[in-house]
């Protein structure tokens, strides 16, 4: 009898959770991951700028966006996919900062390390270094007419 009550309560909870997720826009998107999850962590993504070449390390210009991330889905390739969805096709490097030190994000091992740091400090900053895409030249047929 106790098992049946537990099972009924569990079904109600699962139905509620599932129906709640249906109203979230694009729940597969990295920046929308796991809004209700206790294990979630934040990544502050700096993009569109560049690193200053001389003197102390400094990322100049660009924009910042905060991702709420699910540790069960966090991986290097998910990060690459999300950055490409932001419009960056030519990603040269990814870096993340721990206090005053910078580390390269280059594989799943470094992505897991980054996640542990974010959980410990509350968030981690990631910097996108992107190349400039070559312009596609399109001939104007209207001038010939």
C-alpha cells in the first residue's frame, strides 16, 4: 500500500515536471540548461572581443552572456556547438579564467575541469578567440542589364 502511494505521488511529480518543461523555449540550448537543477553552474562567456597582446592579459571589447549549464550535458563539443550557434564559425581558441590564471579549453578533460571550478567559485569566465571569416564576393548581375 505504501509503495502504491509513493508511486502515485512520483507520477504526479513527473507529470508536473514534464509539463513545466514544455513551456521552456528551446530546452536543448546550452544557455537554457537545467534552470531548476541544483547542480547547475554558470559560465560567463566573453565573445566578440580580443586579447591585448602586450602587458597583462586583458580581453578588450566584445559582449558578455551568462549561460546556466547542466553538468550532465556539459562537454567540449556542446560548447563548440553553442558558440557556432551564436554566429562564430571560425573559432580559434577557447580560454577560461581561474582568478588570475588562464587555461585553454581544448577537450572534454578541460571542460570537466572548468565545470568543477565553476561549481567551486560559483561561476567561471570563458573567452572566445575567433578568426575573421573570409568575405564571400558575389557578382552583381544588375549592372550588366
